[in-house]
């Protein structure tokens, strides 16, 4: 063990190094300088500089600038902390996921067996494993006993693989004498030597491969960046423009800098990024309720812009359990119910053949329910036994009731379990009829093998000789069921003659002292892992939503195609090249590939394909199934899809899927079947493994994109109403209409809750009937949105606010005409007998107080008009009345909060000088109401014209 | 093209709307008095002459250039109080509010410059600046409808004793009630607000340093002079530095 410690020191612990996390402080600082923060920092810096200069000059109002700088810095820091906290919260959900229970390993060291934590293992250790254990490292086996391992997380093979000491293949992944780290031993025991630990294990290498795949920016991150650039561009260019204008108008440089700060503050929607984060996390919460757990908030929207979903079959599209799908007896195929929660089976059960068949199904079965589950629905109970037997057990339990007691009544006297050489399973039972002392021999197995052993066939309960015509019927049925990708089993029985096999006869399964031929064929049962019942609907939703669903599976092409057809991935009318060839009876090569809309691509073909060929397949076929693919090929498929410019969502559960999950625009890991590595690499975890959940996720993602548009439009609008005062103040030299602090109270006070409320808005029309948005063309903030918000509604708001402003001044004695050009005298501290239009004289403080009243009036007007703005933003196309004014209650919470906050600021805090609010005459609240109504009416007209004249000039310019 | 036209129409409409609402708003106003006067319920005080720099008088009594600006300002200011300009103004009863709310045409009360005594500019064209007795006129801001109660008068106090002796014209710095109320520019075109001249007789001690003086309106319960935030409400502080 000294040696072990040495090696441990050399190789490090036997654990995967977690992906390098960005240090928390870096994440935090990123929030501090990201987005608009940098602009606001500049604003704060300017404020402090001008404070310094003014202080040196001994100006009384210097401290205003100090406070403003502090407030701006606080705004940045608080929103930064908020965003950081939001992000940390969503990351934490995942952290809990990836936490693993510390694993123990049984190690032989210093000639004694010890339990050691698995991370203490070193190369050369001898470990013992038994059924149910996780393999603690890559080990070469030196002793095995019936050992089988489940490599599915590594290679995607769903069947357990047997392991022995023999070296069978050059490739370590193929050879039988190596078991891999993090796979599980299903049954048997084994002893092995550790050959690789930690990151050098196969899985470690894949994990590092996954972290090597670059993490690309999410579409919404790109959109928000675009939006930030746009707004920052507007802010800086207007700021600089007016800096130049004010300097050339002979304002002092210092004043010009203060104007610049005002313009920046007015232009930057301080609260917006926080609002976006909140909206996204609200959606994330909603999605989590629908079983989509989102790791990265931005992935919420990515799902909405998805244009291709590459989905696994097993477990995602299907229920991941074999279920009896069809029966064939009395020369007829019956379908069984394959839904998740079956309680009865609807097919005709009156035939005596069925009675015989059901008996075989019940008796010739080794699977059993785990005890103590009587209260669970049958479909949910845990069964000991393989997949087919489980299916048959549950099937008979559903139809016949208590299978165990039926079996007890028909005591088993002998049994030959299934093996791969004879391909059948046989058992002999006493019958439950006390007068019938015969033994019943029941057998099931591969249909052709079973048929070989039969000489008669049961039709309507009567044994009839098996002639060629009946054999033909069997063949047809068998082919038909097999062609549906189902696993078919044949069933036969024989009542052993009482005279030859009397009561108490000793059956010997080794010498087979009983007949195994000339049996009576009873019927066929076929099984499949059926699609989840919600999936076909979800697939058709994807189809109407313009999302291409590609199935990627390791399964056989026939099964894959059958499932694809039954869920609608391959629609009923479309054909593959092979189908066309078969229909037209021509060789596959002669078929025009363009005619085939569907394609089933085999993994072997894919291996030999160039990327151009793959591109061609992805382009030309709308319905694609990749069968027999390895998880590695998934990555190739994902890259192929991305080359088409698609936003690709990929599902995966295995470790080997993690590179593909990372590479995909949105990787979706399975919550139940998924490995930790897959969950780590994914952006989203599907808690119920159900494909349909992805589709609800897509719906939410699209909705949030629309709603963010509305939120941004809402927020941007009032920026103009905040900016115009500055511009007019500079140009017309009127008393300042609104203060910088007041602006912050709008941006971070009254406007916050309403803009979040828009995230609760329901979709206007069926968003799932729309094509996915084009990454390059359908921007979050497009020109129409900016123009409509800035140049139309924003200007209307400004006009409304200015009317209130002038009303306040006029009614106090300053007619609009007297206000023009008064700025210098108005702001002079030395002038305390400033004359108004009526000959009255005002002190500086009286004027300042009036100015604050103006701020408050302006603020109130913007708030009132923002109510109208909020209402019109509920829809972009439909009339508000169609959307329903009251359907989204949160909007009303928003409106009341908006007005409530404004009331508190005006009347509650109206006496706090630093905030620059004053109690306002009540009627001034209503001056802007006509303008608010005008905004609403105008927007209704806009929407009406858009609906009335689609594609027109108006539609193109006014629809955002 | 269409875009430009659209915005032309759109902004044209908004401009018209703005003009219209402003017009409607202006229609509701009276041209005589403002709708609300609550923001100036109490008047501020102001002085004349008013130095450009923050109410600080610097002059040399022997250098006429140094105070000529003050003198001119005073002369100009008192121009409107000349007897010739006050011909239409009437003599009113002293000590009583001159309420003429019934009258259609509001009359202005005469303010005789002689009341300002040595500071009227008649006896001393230099308003005392050359003699070391500079005059400063204190006036109260015009506020429509203001009716002072009691016996309002101006009182000025230097911060430090012994540097200056203060004389008031009219005596006691009284502001006669007959000049109130004011009816506004349009109704009361010839109105002249009452003045109080403060003559600062600077003592030889007072020539070396700045003298800080604060004037307040006293004797009237409805004229505020102690507002924390408004340093000019019913009071005014200024500094004088005279050199020889």
C-alpha cells in the first residue's frame, strides 16, 4: 500500500476532473461590466469628475453630481448582483444533479480485502466486483463468473454484454476482458486489475473530448448583445452629437458633460437586462413544471428557435419497455393496446384458442413481480425477468388477473429455460382442472422453430392438421408482424396423454423423456417497445411548427422505421428510396432520389459517407431516420445539421452522447436514463425522458421570444420620453423637464413589474403553426420595433408629457413663451426675483421647487402613458380585445404597481428633497390621459391595417 | 419616400395635436392672474444693486470707477420711480391695505422717492458710495394678491457689531400696507413695489474686512423669513467690503 500511495501521488485520485468552472469572481465581474453596465460606469465616472471640478469651483449644487454618480454605480452593482444571483441559482439546480454518491470499491491490497473509496484506486490494484456494482475504474478481468456488464452509457448497446477473461479483440472497446469505469456490472462476479484511473479511463477521455467541444453562444445571447449594441449605439451617438451641439452653442464643457450623462441615463434601459433575466427564469420555472429542467437560462429561448430535433428512439420516443402489440390466432391478427396505462385489452377474447394461448403465455414464463407492489398499477410494477417475459407477464396480468395464483394452480413440474441454441422455452404443468389428470406441455420461442415442432394448429379451439395452406397463413402473419419491426414469438402446447404420463411422472429435462414435436400450434404474439402515447401528437406539432424531427437510434432499421412511422416521423404517405424501388419494381439505383421524402440511413452507410453526401441527405429528405448509429455518429449528424444553418436540439443519455450534446445548440439529456456525463454536457434535462416535453419546451421558448420582444418594445418606448426633455432643454433652454434621478425611478421603479408581467402574456396565435425563426433575419429587436417604439409611440409619449409639463408651468404663471431661452437665468442662484408672465417674482428655490413639480408631472405623465404602452404591447398583431384585456392578470398587477409606486413617490416621498418629487395636483395625473388613449387607438389602427393588408407597405414597416 | 411622407404626416398631426391641446389649455387661463399661486405663497427679498458675483459688494470709496456700476444700476432702477413717471399714480391712505378688487381698473399707489431720503439719489448722486455710506435698496418680490398682515418692516443686522451703523429709509424700514395687494402685470401696469433703502454707515473698523449683513422682513405674521431651504424667502444676506 506504500506503493499504492506512491502511484496515487503520481496519477492523482481516480476521479474525473470536473470541467473547469469559471471562478465565481470572474463571473461576477462579467456581470458588472457586461451589457449596459459599462455605459453606466462611464456616466458615473463623468458625474464624479464634474463633482470634483464643481467642488473645486465651489458650486453649491456640486453634490448633486456626486449623488448621481453614486446612484448610477449602485444601479450597476445591484443589477449585476441580481443577474449573478439569478445565474447562480439556475446553475445550482444542476450542481445538485451532478453530485455523486461516494463510491466504494473492494480492493485486494497487502494480501487482504479492503473497502476503499473508489477515488483511492491506483493502477495495478486488484478489485472485486459483483452484480449491481459500478465498475470503479477501467479494469482488465482476470476472473469472471457469469459476468455481464451494461455498457449502454458508453457505447449505446442496450443489451448487457458478457465479460470473460479472454482477449477477443484488438480494440479495447470490443474485447471481452475489459470492463469500463462508470459502467455497471449487471450480474455475476469478476475480479480484475485496474489498468486506468481517473481522466485516463475511456470515459475520462470522452469527458475531456466533450469539454473540448466549444460552447457556442446561445441565440438569445446573440440577440441581447445585438440589442445592447443598438441601444448603446443610439445612446452614444445622440450623446456625442448633443455634446458637440451644446459645446458649439457655447455651453460650458462641464455642463455639456452633465448633459451627456443625462442623455446616457435616459437612453439606457437600466432595468431591462434584469427584467429579461427574470422573464427567462420565470419561463425556466414554467418549463421545469413541464419536466424540462433548464440548466442555462438562455437555453430557454434556444429551444424555441430550434429547427431540427435529433431524437433518440428508445425511452424518448418510446416507452422503453417491451409491450405486446399484436396477436395472431384463429388465422387473424389482433392488435393490443400499447398505451402507458392499460387496464384492459379490447380485442376479442371469446375464442377458445385465446384461452389456450393465454394459458401458454401465463405458464411458459419465468418472470415474476417483485413482491409488495399489489397497490401499484400493473404497468408500473417492477418485474424480475427479461424484457419480453416482462411484457408477457404484464400482458397476461392485465387480461387474466392474478397470474401468480394461476401459476400456482397449474403447478410447474419441469422446465427448460430459453437458450440460444434451441431458441425455445418449455415447461410442463399440472392442470387446474382436478378431473383432468393430464400434464400440459407449453412452449414458446422463435416462431419458425416452434412451427417446425408442430403438426397441428388450433383454429377456434379445435386442433386441425397443419397443412401447407395454414403454414402459408402463418408465414404471412409472421412476415407482417416482423415487418412492423416487432419481436415475434410463437406459442404451442400439448396435453400429454394420461396413459403415458400418469400422475407423478418424473420428467427429466436433460434426457427429454417427453415429446417435443408434433405439438399443437396455438398462436403468435408480437412485441415492440411502443411509442409513448403523447409522441405522435408532439411530432405532428413539430411538423406544423416547421421543426424537422430526425430519429437517431442504435436499433435495427426495420424497427426504427416502424416506430418512426407509428409516431409520424415518417408520415403515412411518404416513401423511402427503397419503398419506391419496391413499388415500381426497379433497382434502388434507378429511383429518382428527389422523389423520396423519407430516408432511413444505416449507420454502416453513414460511416462511408462524405460530409457532402450527408448534407445532401439532410437537405433532400424531410423525414430522416438514422438507424444502427453509434453515439459517435450522432456528433457527425449534429454537425451536418448545423451546416444547414439549423438550430439543432439533440437528445442523449449515454456518456458517449456528451460531445454531441455539447456540440448541439441545445443538448437535452434524459433525466431518468441519462448518465451524469450527459447531464453535465446538456443545456437541459428532460425529467420524464419524454419527447413530448421537448415540444412543450419549444412552445415556451417561442413564447418567451415573442414576449421578450414585447418587453423590450415596452421598455424602449419611454426612453424617448426621457430623452426628449434633455434634447429640448439643451436646444430651447427651457427649465429642465425631468431629472436624472426621476428617470431612474421610472426605469428601475414603475416600469419593472409591468415589463416582467409581459412575460406572462399568452401567445397571440398558435405559435406552433409558425416556422422556427430564422437566426439571421428574425431579430429580437428589429428595425421596425426600434423605429415604432422610438419614433412613433415614444414621440407621442413625449408630446403628452410635454403638454403636462407646460400645463404645470403655465398654471403657475409661466406661459410657454416665457420659458423659452430662460435656462441660464432660471438656474442662476443669484437671481431671486425672476419674473413670471404675470409680473410675480420668484426666488431660486421657488423656481427649483416648481421645476421638481415639473419633474413629477413629467414622471406621472410617462407613467400614465406607459400604462397604455403596456396594454398595446400585449399583442403585436391581434386586437387587444381579441387577446382579452383581463386574461393576463399579471399585467394588471403591473399596472396597479406602476400607479401605486408613482403615487407613493409623489405623495409619500414628495417631501424628501433628494428625490426631487413633489406632491402633485391631482388633475395633472389626467393631462396625459388623452394621449394614452390616442396611443391605444393608434396602435389598434396599426394592428388593424396589418391584419387587413398583409404584405403591404404598412405591414412591412409597422409589424415588429 | 413613403416613409418620409408618413413621418411628415405623423409628426404634422402630432404637432397640430400638441398645438391644439396647448391652445385649449391656454384658453382655460385668465390673462390677469395665474391659476395657482401656491408655489409663491410668501415673497422673497432682493436687493438693488445686485452685484454679478454672489451678492458681494467690493468697492473703493475713493475710486469712483469701482462703484460706478452700482450707482448706474440704482439710477436706472429708480428711473421708474421718478415723479414724472408716477403722474397717474394716486396717493393712498397709509397703513391700510389698498383693496381694489371691485374696481375694473386697478390704480397704483404713489411711492415718493423722497421717502428714500439720502438714498433717493437726489441729494447724493453717488448714493453714498463715495462717502462710505453706501445705499442698498431692499425690495420684496411681487406676489399677486399678497396682503401682508401687521406692520411689515425691513431690519438688517450685521454679523459683527461695531463695523457698521444702519439707517433705514423710510424710517424703521417700514413697508406701507397701502402698496398691497398687487394685481398682476396686466391689471396693475403702473404698480410700483415699495422700497426700503438701507444706508450702511461703515465705521473705520469696518473698512478692513467683509461685513456680512442679513436683512429680514419682520413684523408680519404671514411673511415667512426663516425657511430652511429657501435662503431668500423673506430675507437676504449680502456682504460689503469697502476699501479706502
